[in-house]
């Protein structure tokens, strides 16, 4: 009996040893798995903590940038003063909405605005001038009246045509160009076949006493129109060309609205008319047709320049950048009759009914500026004879 117990005891011990031996491998595996899980959880926690730190750092940087931006914002004590001759009804609200800045616009035709600037002299009351009188504004730059050597942050968006217009000293930037003169004729007097097709046709007998245009000494776009002929034909050739028109009864009116009235009344039947006025007459139901001469339609380039003495340079710069923004130019084009022009930046659609085969040409700004007084004086004398 004692032997049997010993045998059984031995068997029990052997069984226990065998069981222990069989269970040792799973125990080691479980321990390893537990350790791995713990390590993964630790890594995940570290990653989450790192991501949280990075996010917090990003928020700090964003907040710092916003604070810096706010610090850079300029507080206005008075509105920015802009001298212009068009778009005064919409620009103040558009600029306020886009930037938060206030602007006061002073409206006048080209001659009035330039006379005001000349009178103010060394005590300018304006911060920005924005006119379709590029030669006159070029002259202001040569006199040291304009801020130079500054480039808007969005200047690269200018089309190739307009990049060539920016002067070397960066005194002004173009915001668009329109035809200072297209051939507009009454289609109840002339047909497409009998109407003039080139500027040279204005000297033909069949149009005697029937042609009108605006005065280059008064209307802002009229001098760019006239100067192209003098520049392309040279001074004597320009005089010869206009003398032939005066000999054929060319009538001179102060500004384009008066030319419109003369066309509408039948006082004249043909005109060298600013394109916005020509399209406006068609829209109002007048019997008017437009010809874009193949040799080119002299352009009036609208440019914006900042006074060298402005006390709000940052706001003034913001205004010029605002004018070069595609959204601004599109809003101006969509605003009404004055929106007939070629935009200066990419991403803007001209008026749907505006011709697509336009050939806008313009006189060299330096040349036109140098000869401006001479040409205007000669034109005034010749037209009075």
C-alpha cells in the first residue's frame, strides 16, 4: 500500500512537471505580446502627444501671424483722396468692402484734374491719381511728383500688353485701356459699304462737314487719340493729316458726350468716338454702327499713380493693388456703360458685346508727354481757323 502511494505520488509529480513544461511556451508568448502591446500603446501616446504639441505650436504661429498682420494694418485718421474721372459711383464702396479703408474721390475731366494738381503744386491734396491720361501722368513722374520704385504684389498678373506699359521707374501702373476713338457712323445715312473704314477716309469728299471728335485740350481720352497720329506719322505728318481733316470740315466738340449729342441729332453723321460712348449709343437704340480700323484704334490707357508726398503710403499702395485685382476690374466692367475697356490683368472678361478683334495702339508715353503742350497748342490754333 505504501508502495502504491509512492508510485501514485511519483506519477502525480511527473504529471505536474509535464504540465508545467507544456505550459511554459504559451506563458512566454503571452508575456511578449503584453510587452509589445504596452510598447505600442506607449508609442501611440507619444505620437498623440507630439501631434498635440505640433498642433498647439501651429496655432501659436497662426495666432502670431494674425497678430503681426493686425499690427501691420494701418489705422486711418482721414480718407484716402483719389483724383479720377470715371467710376466714382462704385469705387468707394468696392474699396471699403475689399480693404476696410475709406476713400474720398474727387471727380473731374482730364483737363480739370491736371489743372487742379498743377495748382496744388508742392502741397498736393491727393494721394492717388487714376486717369486715362498716361502722357500727363508720365510727365508728373518726370517732375518727381510720384512714388517710384514700388511694385504691387499682384503686378505679375498684368497681361503682356500691359506689362510693356509700366515705366522703368514704376511710377504708375495700367488698370486698362479703351479705344479713345473708333469710327462711329449713322447707319441710316451710310451703309456698311459706304461708311468710312480707315482714318484716312475722313479726308474724303463724301464725308465733308459730317465728321466730329472731342477736343484734345479738354477731354482726357482725346489727347491720347491725337498723339498716336503725331507719333506714328511724326510731327509734320500728323499736322498734314489733321489739316486734311480740318479742310474737310472736321468739327471739334469739348468732350465725347457733346460728340454723342451731335451724332444723335444728325448734326454730324460720322465721328471719332470713344468706344464706351459708341456702344452706349447702340444700347440706347440710336442708329449707330462701329468700325474698328485695321490700322488700329488709338487707345487711352488708364493708369494709377501715388503721390510722392502722400501721408498714407500703405493705404495708397493697397488702392493700386485693389485696382489690379481681377475681381475689381470685373466689377467695373460689369457696372455699366463705362465698362467698355480692355482689362489689364488676367482672369477678367470684357463686355460680351465688345468687339474681339480690336487693335489698340498708343503713342509712346515719353514722346507724347514731351510733345503734349506743343500738339495741343497747334491743334487749338488749327481747329480755330
